């Protein structure tokens, strides 16, 4: 059985969380972002999209192409 390739997204923290709402700070930390201009690659699912939506003013999101997933 062939393994299904899950879609992934790159999330980059582009603004500092200093002065942000405490809930947003916790969401950024839950995404795995600790410093400005750092990027994490996470699965593109509803939970991740919900967190991104909450802190969309602090992050930049890019879809990962299938060529770079291998």
C-alpha cells in the first residue's frame, strides 16, 4: 500500500509577540515558533489552520511544494 503524502505548510514568525495578547503568545509557542524569522514545517490540517488564523497578523504561511517534501 502506497503511503499518502500529507500536505505541509511552512510557517514563519515575522512579527514579535512582545505586546501581543497572551493567548496569541501561547498559540505562537504551540506552533513551535520561538524567535522572529524562524520557520517551522507543520502538516496542513484544520487544527494548524485554526492556529494560523488566530495569529495571522504575526506569521507568514507558505505551502510546501511536493518537490521539497522528499
